[in-house]
C-alpha cells in the first residue's frame, strides 16, 4: 500500500516538475520576445524621427511640395509594430530612391549625418527583428511540440507572428518535421 502512495507522490512530483520546466521555457521565451519588441519599438521610433528629419531637408533642398507624407499622418501613432515596420520600410526605400536620383543631396552635411544615423539604426533594427523572430521560432516550437503543447493549453499561450515571411516559411518547414 505504501508503495502505491509513494509511487503516486513521485508521479505527481514528476508531473509538477515537467509543468514547471515547460512553463518556465514559455516564460523565458515571452520575456525575450517582450525585450525584442521594446528594442524594435525604440528603433522604429528612431527611424521614424530620422526619416522625418531627412524628409524636411530633402523638401527644402529640392523645393518639393510633398514627400513621404505618410510619415506625418495621424494614424502612424495607431499602427502596431508590424504595420509601422512595413510603412517605414517603404518610406526608407522611397527616401533612398530619391537620394539616388538626386546626387546633389549628398553634399548636404546635415543630411549626410542623418543618412549615417539611418543606416546605423537600420542595422540595429534588423538585429532586433532577427532576435525577435528567433525567439518566436522557439516559442512557436513549444506551442506545437509535446508535452509543452499541453502546458500551453493550461496557460493560454498562442502562436506569435514573425516580422518577415522568411522566418514564417522556416517555421512551417520545422513544424512539418
């Protein structure tokens, strides 16, 4: 009789340990994703500010009536990280396309500093997005793999989205294996 009680205690203890270990794995992934999201938010805001500053110089130098007007829209503040990233990526490309078409803009020292800051910020942003996507891969693997998929049901964890389609495709390939 005592063997059954001890066996039950050991089984419940092992089950508790498994739950704790996998819940901690989920929590660690969540913390990493939140840290990456905070960094991404900072880099996106800096990119927005730099593009706005560069936009003003370009408008002044080329005597344009409008350029990158989407950056001044009131809805920019309502965009989530993914939408803001897409908007800024398009604006970034438009900005540098205009620079390529107008070589004289490179003579502006203040614009050169902004261009360097934008490029440095872009490197940091890409790194933060990579860190976020890598964390999402780990998190989403926990969501679909056993026994962590049972743990996710108890705590209500849901799959997270990636910042680019490349990672989404990699995850789908991993999920199939």
